[in-house]
C-alpha cells in the first residue's frame, strides 16, 4: 500500500476477507474464530462492531448490547466506517512490523479503542451522554485507553501499543497523528476552550504529557516523557521537562 493511497471501505473489506479466508484454509483450528469474527459479517462496520462488543464487554449480555450500539452508529453514519477504514490502513502504513490488514483488526487494542471512541462520540453528539460515558469507562477498564467522548479526533490515527493513553474532554486531535503508550492530553482548567489542540501528522512519543490551552503544530514531534505546557510550532520537536524546542524549521525559530 503506497503512502499516498487510500483504499475504499469496500476494497479494505474485500482484502480483510481474503486474508481471513487464506488464514482459515491454512489453520483449521483458527478457522472458527475467523468465521465468527470476520467471515460471518456482511461488511467492515459489522466486523468492527463485533470487535468492540467482544473487547469492551465482560459478559455475553454486555457484548451483545455494545455490538448492537456500534452497529446502530455505523449504519446511521457511514462516515464512521470510512474513518475506521482509514485508521486501519494507517496502521499498515506506519507500523513496519505489519504488512496486512487482518492482524490489527483482530489484535490491536488501540484500533478497537479508537473505533469505540468514534461510537461514543457519535452518542455524545446526540445527547446520549450517559451511554457514551459508559463506553469510555469500559474502554478504560478493558483496554487501558480512556478517550472522553467530547474529544475531537481526525482520521488515519494510530494508537501504537495503546496502554495508558488518556485524552481528556474537548481535546482536538488532527488527521495522521500517532500516539504511543502512556500519553496524557488534557486541560488545566474546566473551560472547554482551554484544551490542547493537536495538529496534523503529529507524533506523541511514549510517556508524553500535553496540558492546557496550547497548540501542537502540524508534523511536530513530542519526545518521550516530555511535559508540554506551551505551544509547539509546526515541524518542531519538543523534549524534556519542562519541554524545550529543538530541530525547528528556520521559519519557526523566534527572532
């Protein structure tokens, strides 16, 4: 898959099914799992809804209910499935260890957590806030990823390793962002206008903390364990505690 190529939802689903059929033919023991997780479903949205139910639910009734809620959201808003398709493709593009679509769909909890957030956000925007918060809580408990349903997140986003990730209320995250483990993004005050805004193509390395009414510019990089409480211009790298800027494009360096 080329870096500038974005396949359609239908193409992604066909590729996933073909991969599942090939694996099932090679491994009869795994075939039953693949049938239940992939081959029994009519489209990508249904397969992702099933994963959300299975990974967030703790008993069969909860799994069924969460799957039904996710299916409702995906049927009502096909753009959610389009976003999920782009997220899945982004994993293959950014993870050098991953060359196929099926393994991250089945095994990457960051992908499931992100799509569960998309459903929770869909509920939040329709004033079904209690159910949205319940999904956030389930994701936090089962997947160790807590994204407030009021946050805003673009597409082609990759939650790498996806343990200990916290995204607070009203945070804004752009397209093509990669977030590693143990990252915290949140407000310093209750004002929703004072939440961090993360630009396009940003890399948030493991353990980074981004707090307050700040903007992280497009394609900036935040180093491991950095604590960022001020703006980071586009293309710059921020490292340290408190964070300092380095490797900035010449135009981003103050006079």
